[in-house]
């Protein structure tokens, strides 16, 4: 007889009390004096500024053509232009969100 099963193995069931107590622990009301400096994802140990990750961006055809025009008529490539503008916008938004 084969050991093959018709469905994948199920994950072990989590202890319901542990799950609920964990959910409740996140709901504590903290006073401003209790605040601990928040560590943001980009500040976590192991995050490296020398590692680059790809991010796809969907542009409408007119905006892609505009971006190509910028790349052809300025010293910046399309990539350099987008990276400079996007990083500045991200930093500004992060400053607004983390004040």
C-alpha cells in the first residue's frame, strides 16, 4: 500500500489560549511616557544599504514615453531619474509619517 495521501499534511493547530493572549497583549494602551523608540523595518539589524532590490512599476504608455524623453534629453538615465525622485519622495513621506 502506498504512503501517498490525497491532501497535503495539515499544519499543527495553534493553542487557542496562547493565540488569544498574544492578540490581547497587542492592545495595551500606552501613555506617551511609556513609549519606547520604535524600530522601523529599514533600521532592523541585517538591513544593508549596499543591497539593491528590484521593484516593478506599471506606467501608462504616455508616462513611459515621457520618462524615455527625460532619459534622452537629460544627463540622467530613466533609472537614475526615477531613483533620485522616488527616494526623495519616500524620505519626505517617511518624515511625515514618523514625526
